[in-house]
C-alpha cells in the first residue's frame, strides 16, 4: 500500500460550460499537484461534487485520475453513499479502477445509530479488499462517528484510518487514545489542520491545497517534522484562505478562486451556484494575503 500522509488534495471536479466533466482540466490539475509535491489526491469526494455525479461519471473520473497519476502518488476514491449496498458497489468499482484506497463518508440524511455505522462499514470491509479511510463530517451528514465506534472499526485490517472534519482538538485526543498507533488520523478541517498535525495527526485532506499546493505541501512537511516555527509562519499566510474557502458551501468558494487563477471554468452543478458577489472582496483579500494573483477577472 502506498504511504498516505501529508497534504492530500480534496480535488475539485472541473466542469465544461455544458455541465459535463472537463477531463482536460482534470489532467492539468493532476499534473499541477504532482509537480507541486502534493502528497495524495482524493477524487470524487464532496469537494469534487460527488453528490451531483452519476455513478458512471464517478467511475469514469476515478479511472481517469488513477490512469493519469500512474502510481506517482496515492489516489483515494470517494465512494460514500447513504445506501450501504451502493457504497459497497462504489468501493468495488474503485478497487477495479486501481485506486489505492477509498474514502467512505458516514451515511448522510438517514442518521444511523453508532451500531448502524459500525454495521455499514463492517459490511463494506468484509466484501471489498481495498484500504478504507472512514470519513466523519457531522456538519454535512447529520451523524457523528464517535471514537468508541472508530475503535471497534479499527480492528478490521483494511480500515486503515479516518478523516475527521470536526476540527476539535479534544476529538483528536480521543481518537489517538482509542486507536492503534498504526491507525491513520487525518484532519478534514483546514483551519485546525496544523494544530491537529502538531498533536499527532498525519496529514490533512484539504480544500486549501486545491489553490496553494506548494504552500500546503511545505506546511505539512514542516508540521510533521515538528518544525513549529516554520509551520506556523506558513499557516499565518494561509489562515484567511482556510476560513474563507468555506464562506459559502464547499466547493463554491474554491472553484471561484481556481477560476480566478485561470485553472478551471467557473461551473458548478445545481443545486450549487457560483459565489455570491458580496463575498468576492473577502476571497480576493485572502488570495492577496496568500500571494495568489488572479489571471481572470470574475465579477
């Protein structure tokens, strides 16, 4: 299994004006990240608008990125669903496509109990031989995968870690207490990712990495090497980006910034719409602080 650590981009899915996936832009983004030293890629996750992709599109996108990356860095496929059987099917498709692992968000909307969450992941791990990273993001799903349940799930050999987006430092402590040393704990919250890494997390699955891959790679390298001063210096320049990339629902702001950088067309799928104009100044300011220069004028 390829080593999963450091700055892992939660890759956006570029769209053409027609609404179709823009595979040329996907290729360009992948190569940009590899050249910038990004440590891994999550494809077809929530930042990639997976909720609006058909299963065929999701499969095509994962296959494309896996082929493009060609084992240079790990590719983790988003394969979550509120249906256990569908999540299992998507995980198997990711394995067939050659993904290095899958990221499975807790079932959303139907609000399972802790036992239901345990059974959901147990069902998948017993049927698909692929490394699984649990994904806990209560603000989006309506349920919270508690450390005690993570402890039970960590006993399965191919459940290798968790992306936790709560951003709570006490949650990190609980996860470290309840899981083996080999269990991979990743932040899913850019504003608190540095604090998490300095206290035991092994990296971040990041929105911010989409727009500043070099800086995020350097931040993670410094944090994981316990170079606190260097890491804090880098993080200070990125703090406004971390916060303002969630000024509206992800990935609305990050797609706006990428479009301003000339990396993608500004296209989202309904029900998401482009960034409200009242937030443009705040994003522009964050870009300036992070020393990002717009090449395209938007709004």
